[in-house]
């Protein structure tokens, strides 16, 4: 009786070991480096349900490039739209054409099984390796599955799947995978290339490797933080803006955080219309965070009924110490989604947000149909014990001529703008320029002030200037919403 009992225990333990292998589990995410491209993709379970003894894992859709110009917000993950877990440790996946892909993660070394079949052809999977290995500083038992195409005569035939592998960790899921949403085909060349592989770069349980960046982390400042930004606007002339930001205090209130910000700004105008200004203000800066806005790489977030979507793409900075998060806003125009950048206009640039240093930062952004370029460059920061770059030198208020007072508001404005000289001061001339430097509005303002109607101007960011008898009294930014 002892031998059958021992065999029963061994068989039971072997079955438990086999069932421990899963491609993905609820409550976990994986961040994957896409081979051949400096981008990262992610995978997680959006929701799970049990049906007839099977566990069904629903995976989030992702933003996907359809061709050279168009995107969609509803592409399947690189594991397809869902995973069905069977008691036999068999995982059923589905490619983008609805074909079933079978993976027997409980298979033993050199065991083979049919993964895919169609029109007389079929693909087998085979466990070619089953041994301990290390990744992300972890050590675990890994299975490597290779693929082989066969014809109707059960003869092996050459195919692109012959060079693909699936590597699965016993306790941590996928370590390396092809894009199974295209399996057994290969992705088009505009979609990363024919031999695209997803290699694990980070997981959250246990926390190992790279971790995705959240918006709360982007705006996670501490008192004493300081960062300097240099802005360039090159059109008919060159406008230079220097900005120094310092965090004075912080207050956390549930899902929001408020900072007291000390901000210095110095602006140098173009040579054809030179001006020089300096301002220093202490203002409050607040953020409210919604859990729905924090998506993993390439997941879509619908911001409103107009189907505006935010794409998050995680990359490493050259120093490999900060995780950047470029963001591209896209929207639906018929069946084509396409990038939209600064201030809602089509741009050709990549905007980056940095953990604990805000953003966006970008270089040589160009609006469609315009030769003007814009840059906002993080040139220096001091955060905790980290120091980077060379600090900007800015003129102090004592170096600037005494300004002649004026008032305007509200800013931002929906159209009406009250503009007035300071008490006892004569009138002046008010001018407004768009972000490309074109004068779009001008009006005289009497000593008693005036309400200017800006409702005919499209929403956006503008630069205003105040003149009196040829002398520049002041300038600033005005937001028309």
C-alpha cells in the first residue's frame, strides 16, 4: 500500500506543479521591452470571470498603428483579447482573426501538442527546455516552448514561427513572447518588424525591474525641489524664455495635492521686435488624480465623449535613473486616429513627462503647416540628493526697469477681458499675438479701462503686450479657453 500511496502523492504534486504555470494572473502586470524598438508594452488582466469551470481573463485593448498615418485605440494586446484557463493547465488564446491557440503549460520536457490548425496545416508547440533561470534579479523554473509548422502529410515545413519562442516562469508568468495576436503570421513591417519579441522588463508582484510611471508620480514634488526650464520659439525671430521653479510647501488631501510654487520667468524677444521682461510670483499649483487616468503602456483612456485618448509609452532616460513617460493625445476622425500635440494642434514631436519633475518637455516641436519650432528643455534640477545639469542665470527684479502698472483679467478668459491702467495712469495700446508670432488683436485702452471682446479668437495660448507712446510697459501670456 505504501508504493501506490507514494505514487499518488508524487502524481498529485506533479499536477500542482504543472498548474502553477500561468501566462498571466489577475492583480499582476508585466512591462515588456519590445525588441528592435526603444519602446515598452504592458500586459495585465482587466477583469476575470468563471464560466463552466473555466477562468476567463479579459485583457485591455491597446493603441495600435494601422498604417503609416493611422492608429486605432481598440487593438488587441500582444496575447490577444482574452485567455481561457482550463483545469488541465491548458491556456486558450485567440489571435486577431479569432483562431484558437492552445498552450499546455503543464507539458513535460520534449512533450509536443497542436497549438494552431487551419486548412490542413498545423503548428505544434514543444517544451525544449525546463530548468531554473534568472531574470530581473529573480530565480525561478522556466519553460521554453518552440514552434514548428507541419503540412497535411504531417511533414515539417519551413515557416516564420520556427524562430519564435515562448518562455514562461513558473511563478511569474511570461518572460518572453512573440506577438501572439498575429500568430502564426508575423506583424507588418510598420508594426515593429517581423521578428518582434516582447521581453519582460518589470513586474509588480513581487516588485522587480522597471515599474510604470503614474501621473501622481509625475507631479510628486517635495519642498525644496527646484527645476529650470529653457524655452525656445523660433519663427521669424528667436524668443528665449528662462523659467526657474521652486516648491515651497506641499499639502496632500486624498486624491489631490496642492503645492506653493515660487516661479521666476525671464523672456527675451526677437531681434526685429526686442523686449526683455522679468516676473516672479508665488502661486498655488494643484492636481487631482483619478485612478482611471493611470494606464499602462499603450492602453487607451477615454477622457470624454469626443473619444480623446491618451497614449502612455514608458522609456528610459540616458542616465537610466528616471522613467520618462511621453504622451501623445489622439482623437478619432472617421476610422483614423492620429497624433495631436501641444494646445490641441497637430505637431511633430515627442512630449516627455518625468517622475517628480512634471512636464511636458520637448525639443523642436513643429506645428503642421508651419515652419515655427518650439522647445521646452529641462536643463537643471535639484531633487532630494539628485542634482543634474547647469542652473540658469536670471536677472533679478532690481535689474529691470520699474514697470508701469496695469491690470487685466480674467486669465484664462472665455472672451471678455477687462484691461485697465493702474489708478492715475494714462491709457495705452493693447496687442495680442498668437503662438506663431502673428498679431491677431489690437485695441486702445483708455485711462478708465475697457472690456475687450476676444470671443472671435480661437481658443489657445496668446502673448499680450502693453505699449504707451512706443514704450513697452509689459507683456505676458493669456489663455483663451
